[in-house]
C-alpha cells in the first residue's frame, strides 16, 4: 500500500492521536484541572481508550512554568516515586538516585528535597505536576501516601497529582478509609470509547499520517462492522484494522471491505458467538423434555416394585363418602290475585 509506517500501531505516538470532540473535551478538562491547581485530579477510562496518550498530549500543552513528571509504573514505594519525580524535575540525576547522594535517602529526606524544589518555584510563579498512570493497581495505603505527598506543595498548591486508571480506581477511592481524603476531589474526568460517528474519521486520520494514498480506504460496511465488534475502543480498533489491512495486502485488495474485516475478526477471535436460532432453542427444549421423560421411565422401572405397591394401596383404599347434599328451599310460587268484580 506504499505506507511509510504501520497506521494502526498500539504505541502511544502523539502524531496518530485523533482529536475528536469527546477526546478533546476530556483533554481540556484535565488541562484545566492542572492549571487550576486542584491538588488532586482523577482521570478514568476502560483499558484501551487512550488515557496514556491523552496525558502526553496534555503535558505537551503545559506552559514552560509547569514541570511534569510521568510515572508509568506506579507499583513502587513512595520513595521510588519521589526519586522518579526528582529526576524528571531536574533536581537529581539518575546517577544520584542509583549510587549517589539520594540512593539511600530516607522518605523524609526525599520529601524534604522535593519540598525545597517546590518552594523554589513559587517566586517565578511555577508549579509541578506528577501524573501517576495505572493508579487502579495501587493499594489503599499507597493512595493515601500519594495524597499526603500533595501537602509538600504547601498552601500555594505547588504540587498537583493526576491519578490515571481504570474504573476500579473510583471504587477504591470511595472506600471508608479513603472517602474523607478523596471525597472532596472535584476534578474528575472520564475518557470513553470513540462514538460511532467518529470511527471513519479515526481510521482515515491514521491512514493519512502513515502515508496512505486516497485510494486506500475502509468501505462503509467495514467501518460499521468495525464499530460493532469494538464498540469504539481504540486499542481494539487498531488491532482489528491492522489485521484487515494485512489480509487486504495479501489479497491485493485496493480497499478494505466488510468481508476482509470479518475474516480478520474471526482470525483474531473478536467475533462474539452468535445467539442460538429459534429452531435450535426448540430442539433444546424438546431434548430436555425427552431426557426428563426418559429419567422418569428409568426411575419407574428401577423402583417398579415400590410403585406397584403404592398403586395397589391406592386402589384398596375405600372411596371417601360423598358429602350430604343440602336441602334447597322450594321454588317460590306466586299467589293468584282474586278476580276484580265488574
């Protein structure tokens, strides 16, 4: 197809980001939360919707007075998180962290170094933000320690923290031990999947960035099926579209059709099992009834002596006497009136 690079790579390359209305709205919400120095901001979304890429877009839009640290793997101790932030902020080098003066520093020493740096930003009107990705994997204790880290920014809120994770993060923050701490966080954004009317633009944008010519396109039937199978999840869109593009290349197809997409979905096991037909349901019910009858017949044969005894006992029992019939009152007979004398 003459492409310069794979158009549907799952790597978070900012050039391939499709700025749809819903995506840009959430990015603006996150950017406003950081600029307003809310202390804590929360971004949630299902896996594969592009949260990490959105965060990188937000960082690129911050001005030179906002220093950012991106922690992609939060499964670390608070000490390691602070060390990572100090390196990103330029306070220490990687060598200082590994073998130098901060390699064996205590948590209080690290927090003190971070606080000194933050206070140095106040005279120039600057502040810092730490973006913690995959925050839904953190324990309650880790989240509480991160929340306490915000206090190193002082009353001027010189340190902002953006927690990024999947929806379980909100359930963790709503637990009793954290509800009072995070319940007042008003800066919350939710990144959802692509709406159906943006799928075509998303695919066309990525093809264009990769160097595709105008002849290479996904037919409307393929776009519609792409949404049905992925429900707008960008990661699944990329996987399925890449598979369809590869099959189209092998078949020398000029455009990606619905059949190519369907074949790629089957190969990737992305097609959900179809519901049983009406005839199949009827056959299942009939088979169930036959099995029940067969089981009853087998039980009757196995316990035939007991069943025969019950039948004989039932036949030998005298019939219950009929209840007495109540006497009904006689029918009303009208009394004839005497004849009128003329």
